């Protein structure tokens, strides 16, 4: 982990550069970094127009197009060629399935000013499973198993596991089989192989 002083570091450019290296493709346009200022975006918060899922432990599907616009303009997290395919809201948090990764938005604190954006590229998801809803259930679950290290204890002895994600989805609004198909297509089919061979073109101007 690395801490930056607020207002002194352009975090949006740093995350954009890292995103380009990790999930960029050779077919993407050249990413040029210069003396730009994205600091005005840092205090913007990801917020959907619907708050219907604001008090539940499971996630409800929201408008992917709306979130795609927000994360390209209000908070420029996404690459230019990247798009949100399915979007879900769970309380103040979100699960965003894009064309390149699973993006988890974790809102922290009482005011919600502090937000953690966690990117899980499809290339690091080595397996997944989903569980359909039972007769009395209203939600289904999907699990993704990754090769990303998950540090449980940084002391002595050090404990490191592999990260797993879990998302509960309201089946009233979403077909869990469609989400399973989305994950399958991006982890087991051609998309993952293409991501592993990616070498984006990046230019830094001082």
C-alpha cells in the first residue's frame, strides 16, 4: 500500500496508468499522460439514481449505461475503450462488470467520502461458481476464485490466501444464468487469452 497527500497527487492519472498496464489491449488508442489535473474528480462519489437497494445485503441490478457515463466523465475510472456491461448496487457499494474486469466500489465511513475502487481483471479469475435461489430465497450467489494474493495477517507468522469474491443478486430482477455466462465468456473463452497477450501503448510527457 502507498499513501498520497490529498490535493498533491493526481490519483486519477496514476490509476489510469496502472489500469492501462494491467487491462489495456494493443488495439486500444495510445494513452498520453501530461500535465493534466484530474483532482476535481477525487471528491465525486459514485451514486446511482436508484436507492432501492440501499438497505439490503443483496444487490439489485441498476442502469449500466448510467454508471458507464458516470465512470467515464464524473469519475474517470474506466479506460476509453472499456464499458460497463452489468451494474449492481448493494447498500452503498457496487459490483460493476465491465468488458475488462470486475470493479467493486466500496464506500466507507459515515459520510461516504472515502471510497475504495477494487479492480479484479478477468485474466486473474481462474474459476467461478454460482448458486441459484431456493424455493424461499430471493437471491442467488456468484463466487469468483482468483490468483490475487489476499493478505490476512501481515505480522509473524504472515498469512496469505487467494482472494475470492462473493456477490448476492436479487433474482427478481436478474437471471443468474446470464451473469454466469458473462463471467464464463470473459474468463474461459477468447477474451482472457487476449488480455494475457496485451501490450498497450503508453506515452508519458513531462
